[in-house]
């Protein structure tokens, strides 16, 4: 299997966390290459100015998309690598308890929440008032996913390469303490975004446990726009039979667990990561390709 085919397969079956990583990588690599080539012709364009989130509220008038786009762009290769490693790690933990749609919803809403508090902080904190800054990076969204998982299962044990077995709450505590220590020293806005994302993750779980799933907002918006493009096709069909018997209504769990198909995919992906793609049986390979369609 070629590298391109392997990447396509990973994108199809990897779930939303893997797709988010792909999008972040592409949105870093493609503009970087294009604008690097343009500089050879003395054409210099700071493309991050068009996607970064500014502390100047008036900038939202001409680039309202920046309240979300900033979470898909990064300022440097090490910034990107660290965030993507964290997203991969945290995404696997999150999907142990929640669904793909919930992960995407928390990533998006965590970015928006972090971005808003980042802007508010520069308006009301005395040390930052009057300072103009801009921000890019997925850190706020990643922290939202991490704290959502920690808030739901704080005593889950994770084995780390150097530190051995630790609990989730201990990992979260380290990140939060580091942000609090560095808050007045350097990259204050970035640390505000990290802490804001963590706060949103906590809020998300508390509301979810009370029956309110905020991630449905994001998925409802996506379904609305997708229905606009599919409405012509769906209006051609009419219902010709209605079963008079109403199925029994099952009470939905407040915490939505993964479906069996995704669990099978996760098990096969774990097998690939440990023994490689060639270790799969023909039935497992066929299952992956069907799941990716």
C-alpha cells in the first residue's frame, strides 16, 4: 500500500480527531509552501493576518471567521507538532466515553469560547488594556477536550512513557498550573485561551450530565447547511407507507457512548498501530474499507 493510499485510508477510518489533525496539517503546509514560493518573486503576504484572532474587536467586522479559523492555523512547526500530538492523545481519551460528533462540537465550541475570553481579557485586565495582539493555534480546543474528559472520569489511569501510570486529573493539573505560572510572564493571551478552553470543557460536562449537550448546536448547524444542498434530492421522494405501530421510545442516556461500529474501528486501529496494516485479517481489512465509505 502506497503512502497516499495509506493516508486516504487513515482519513476515512480515523474518525474526526484524525481528520482535524489532517486539516490542521494541510492548513499549515499548503499556505507555507505557496507563500514561500511567492517570496522568491519578492511577493510577501502575511496570510496569518487574515485568519488569526485579533484583540481588536473592530477586526471582527472584516474577518468574522477569525473567531474560529484561528484554531486551525499555527505560527510555527513546533507549535503545530505539539498541538497535534496533544490532539491525538486527548482525542483517543475523549472518544473512550463520547462520540465523534461530540468531539467535533467540543473542538469548535471550545475554540469560540476561548477566543471570546481571550478578547475580553485584553479589554479588562489592566496589564493588557490597550495592547493589540493576535492569536492562532488549537490549544484552546485541545484543552477543552482534555478537561471535558478529566471532568467526566478524573481517576482514569493513563500510562505515560517516562512517568509511568498517572491519573487524568494529575495530567490536567500540570497543564493548568503551568499556564497559571506563565500567565503574567510570557504569551499571556495564549495562556488565557488555554485556561478558557479548560473552563469550557468543565462546563460542557456539567451541562451534559444535566441533560444538555452543547455539541448538538454545532451538529445542528452542519445538518442545516447540508440539508440545503440535499433538499432537492429529498423532495423527490414521498412516503408511501406508514407503520401504525409506534416503536417503544427508549430514554436516551445523558452521556452518549460510542456505537459498536466505532468500537470495532478503534480496536482494529489499535492493532494497526501495534503490528502494522499487514497484520489485519481479510475480514478486518474489508470491514475498514466498508466503514470508510
